[in-house]
C-alpha cells in the first residue's frame, strides 16, 4: 500500500510552500469538473484525483496503475475529525486531494488485506501500513512545529499552514482506520492517547479532536434484511410533538424534504413507526446530500438506529435529484463536502430549540 500522493504533499511536487498560486484558472477548472460528483466507488475516487493532479505526470501515471486494483464500492471511515474549513479555491483544491486520497488509501488497504487469511500475513501487512502512515504523520507534525503553525489556521493563514494541519488530521484518521480493520490480530494496538502524546508528541487537549463514528461496521448492525421478519424501526425515543415540530422547522428553514413528493407526516410516521415494513415510504430530500447527512447525524440522538447502513437497507430514502441513497453516499458526502461552520451552528440551534 503506497501513500505516494500524501507523501508528495510533504516532500515532493505538491508541497504547498512551492505551489504556484498566481494562476487560479487551472485550479478552478479542475474543481468545476469534480463539483457535485459523489464518489461511490474506488474508481470514482481515482478518476477525481486524476483530474486534480493532471499537471503532475508522475502522479497521473501512478494513479492510472491503481485503477486496475480498484474494486467495488467505498468503505467509509471509522473515525472523524472536524476539519478546518477551506477559505478559497487553492485551499479547497488541497482539501479535495487530501480527503479523496486518504479515503482511496484506506480502501486500497482494505482490498489488499482481505486477500490474506493467515495471521502472520495480516499482522505483517497491517504493521507495515501503520508504520508508513505513522512516519508521515510524525514528519508532518515536525514540519508544523518547525514552521510555527501549531495554532489552528484562519482565513489569513499561509497556504502551507492550512495544508499541513489538514494533512496531519487526515493521517491520524487513516492510521486508526487501518488499525480498526484488523485490530483483533494485533498484539500491540496503539491507543489514541499514546499516538497523540508519545508518537506525535502533541498536547493532551488535541485528543478530543478524534471521534469514532457512531456507525459500527455493517456486519455488526442488526439490519432490516437480517431481522428474521421481526418488527424493525429506527428506535425513536423522545417526544413525538417535538419531533413533528422539528421536521416542520427543518422543512421551512433548510428545505429538508421535497414536499411535492414527500409530506412531512410521511417522515414523521417513518421515524415513529414500530415496524417500517408495514407500508412503503418514499422520502425524498429537498436539500443537498451534505446537509442531509449532518441533519441525520443530529437525529441519531433520538433515533439511534438511523444509521447510514439502515437507511440504505430500508430503500425508502432519496436525494434531492431522486437517487436512491446508499450508506457510502452519505459517508462520502460527510468527508468530501463539508458544511460551513455557520450552517452547522444553525442546524444545531434548531435541534437545541426543539429540545432534540
């Protein structure tokens, strides 16, 4: 498993401190080509990366070789960090490269490790992968400290400040993603605390930035298909009147539902029913998928079974353009199309005002 593109950001052609920022037109054109295109397969990830690094022949050639190894749909991250928001086209360009490549590396490793059944092989390849990611993370933190970029970047920060901090965060996620895949085989599992304090030598207050996603691996979820025809629901626990009002407010202020197709009462009924297979539902959202994803995550406080996997298995949820929603679509949207801090705060306020 190679981390060639991530390495190039710190050591080679993609180093932000040598990046030409004088001509934005090529960057804008690249970003337009991948705009609003959700990557749902490994091939999608590679093709989007090829567009972004088209000016770098060595990286482009290397990515072409990776296409032959790409298989199936994307496995999503097990961990998350609230990343610093990009502020312009150049920082968005790097944000896209780093987020797409981190997800590609994780999936490439997942594909590779599934080939091995022997414990010795699994431990060996997992250890090598973790060693490589750890080394790059350590070097990234050293570069951050050497350049005096320890504080969180702002809109006025240098490009290198933003990129190095973003690279550090994604490498941490990648490390624990890879470890989680086969941690039962590892004799010396690295704790989050030890990785931050001992390997990266970061202060203890950094520990709170890494969060394990609520969704457990799909094989551990009691799915609709696996429920042996027993009643299944999204586990609503709360005040129905508050839920009904919350849906109303989200529809009015955030266009949650396409109300020409889906009534507010349909979503309310689906969320509160004891058995979602009693009738067919057609829940079509009216807002962008990244906004839907954040709202769903907020709903999980009172709907604990509203996981991405169960949303996909129900077959009842559709995007604003009528596409059936899969769990990978939601996770990718969360990783690659982050909401602004202001929008998140607005949604959080709506949920808080409705005591949900």
